[in-house]
C-alpha cells in the first residue's frame, strides 16, 4: 500500500484480511490537515469491512476518492450508499 502525507493508494484486495492495514493507512493520511486523496485504481476486490472504512472516512469531509471501479460503485449502490465517496 503506497502512502505519503496526503495520498493513500492501496493495491490488490481490500477485504476483512487487509482491513486493519487499510485503516492504519487511512488514519495516517487523515491525520494531516486539508484534503487527502484515496486512489482506488489498483484495488481488485472490496468487501463490506473496507466499505465501512471508506464510508467512515468520507464523513470527515476531506476525502477525494479516485479510481473507483464500476464493481465498487455497484456494491456501494446495492448497499444503499447512493452519495459519492468524495466530498
């Protein structure tokens, strides 16, 4: 998982098995002031554990999400998350 002070770019799957590492990476970038970027372009599968983390991070209002696959958007819509992940 690639991270710097304002970017989190996970790769591979984001499932319950990767959720702890993903949460740590999100918390690290969100600990900085201002807008942060989450690039999901290299992510394969996403499960509900990671979607919950995404939605919680979104509530902070400082998250720009890029690279959302059609599959992830479909899963979010099916679970009732109709608003975009980015603010």
